[in-house]
C-alpha cells in the first residue's frame, strides 16, 4: 500500500509541507504503512501521530455489535454478513 501512495504523491508532486494527516481504517498495519511512506519520501514527522482512524468504520463495528450482539448469524443476509470481521470479534470479547 505504501508503494502506491508514494507513487501517487510523487506523480502529483505532493511534498511533506502539503501532507498533514493520513485517514485510515483500523487495520493494525496502517502505522507501519505511514511510517514507510514518511521514510521513503523523507518526511520529517512522527508518522504515528499523523495516522488518524476512520470514525465511520469504528461506528460501523459498534453498530454490528449493537444489532447482532454475539449472534451475527441472526441477521441472515448474505450481502451484509460480510461486515463481520476479526475486528468485530475483538470488540465483542
């Protein structure tokens, strides 16, 4: 993912002065991705402090737990059941 972002930033000549924060989902590898981007482009900032979490994604995970609790199969709808992820399982525990 870092390679794609770096290539895109370079293609549009976006420098560190124009980059403030990165908004990402709640995946655990996002901080590593932002750190890699900062290193490759020689940005002089603390990547962990520039990595924001996606509020709607978090709210969606909370919504799933509130609607289905520990029984995600109670809402038996194939196109929606894919919303259940490992992250949802962590919230439930």
